[in-house]
C-alpha cells in the first residue's frame, strides 16, 4: 500500500468517525460510555485538560509568530535555544534569577512548569536581553 493511498484511507475513516460522532446524541454518547465502563467525570477532566493544553500551545505559537514579526532579529537568536536541553534551560534561568534581583516571576497556581513553559520563559528572557543565547550554546 502506498503512502498516499494510506493517507486517503485514514482521512476517509477519520471523516466517517467524525460524522458518526456528530450524529450521535449526547444521551447516546453517555450511555455508550457507561456501558464501556468509563468514568464520565474522569473523561470530562481529561478532555478539559487536553483542550487547555491545545489552547495554550496555540497561544504560544501565536505569540512566537507575533514576536517574530515584531522582532525579526531576535527570532534568529532564540532558535539556538531549541538545541538546549530543558534541564540546561532551567539551570540558566534559575542562575539568572539568583544573580539578578531585579527580575521577578509569578507562576500559575504554584503548579509545576512544563517544558514548553521553560522554553517560552527562556525565549522571553532572550527577547528582553536578560540572557544572551551565544553565552549558553551546547
């Protein structure tokens, strides 16, 4: 089977599944989930979490594109951070906050920061000139 044919078949299956889902009532969906032994509260929380992550990712992408348009020279600098391991980014950022008391940061609800959060923070610090990427290339 060739790749193009496989993609077409997968797209057709996806479309059929989506059409089936859209024509199924909420009551039927709930009943099927209960019959399958699903915990509806858990499923709802998983969907909510997934949607929030997707929205955050989309917002980060929009922000990155906006930064690129506003500061084209900076986007070339931040590309080097892609090659840095997340642990290295954390160390660079933590060291900066220890040595520069003028910097401040608030975390959301005191929750653990994702790798994307660290990457974004690093890029923000580069964009304001607090970090010079050429000093930290690996």
